[in-house]
C-alpha cells in the first residue's frame, strides 16, 4: 500500500505547463491593473501638491507685497512653463513693464506645468498666463492678491488639472483639483474639489 501511494505521488510531482501559464497570465493582468491605478494615483497626488504649493506661494507673494509696501508682479519664466517669477513693479503699479531682477520664484515638479486659465474654468483674469503679469497690490485691510482670477496647472498632457483661484466674495485663494476636465464643459466651479 505504501508502494502504491509512492507510485501515485511520483506521477504528480510538479505542475503542468498549462497550470504555470494560467497563473503567470493572471499575475500579469493583475499587475497591469495595479500599475495603471498606481500611475493615476501618483498623477493625482502630484497635481494636488502643485495646487496647494502654488496657493501657498501666492499667499506668500501677497504678504510680501504688503510687507514691502510695493506692487509685485508674477510672470512665467520664458521657455519654462513650470517656473513662476516674482519681480517688483516699475512704478506704474499695473505690471505693464516690471523691473528686472527676480525677488522670489516657484518651480513646480515636472510634468506639471502652468497653462492658460481657460483650460480650468470661467475666470476673467489669468494671473500669469500668456506672458501677462497681474499686479499684487498692497491694500489696507485686504490681501494683496488680485480681487479675482487664478492660475491653472496641468499634469503633463493628461486631463488632470489643479487650479488656484480667488473667490471674489472671499479674501483668500482656494486650491482646487479635478480629473478629466474641459473648461468648455462647466460654467462654474461646482464640479471641482477644494483642497
């Protein structure tokens, strides 16, 4: 009886090629699903981080404008859509021709980039898009941020966006985030998530 058991056991000593291929293919499918989900999670985390950091930077520029009692201008560095420069105004207080000399800057991690506010939503004033500058003016009792407007951030070429906007009814900036957004689809900010 022991001999029969050993003989029966000897015939089934390993796995067949079909069993190994089935297990490997299942592992491949599960890995592919996990990698795609992980890439999306990384993109979401990076765009949220960029939006929060940009909001903090904008608040810092507003505070610096009040501290120095001068008008500060933000502009995107030419040729680098990931870097925003802070420069002093030339005296006209409208940032039409800011002085040379960077006093501060923010650089967001690649592949994030600053894009036109029209990609994010219905804001009339793009703070630093299309080589325009917006003035951060010190105002008594109010933040130096412009009364309205904002900035839009895109994660590479994907439909993942972050935004920093000034709510006209409030005196602070709001970092926001949205996936799969086309600015023409929404007439307001109700579908965005505040961070």
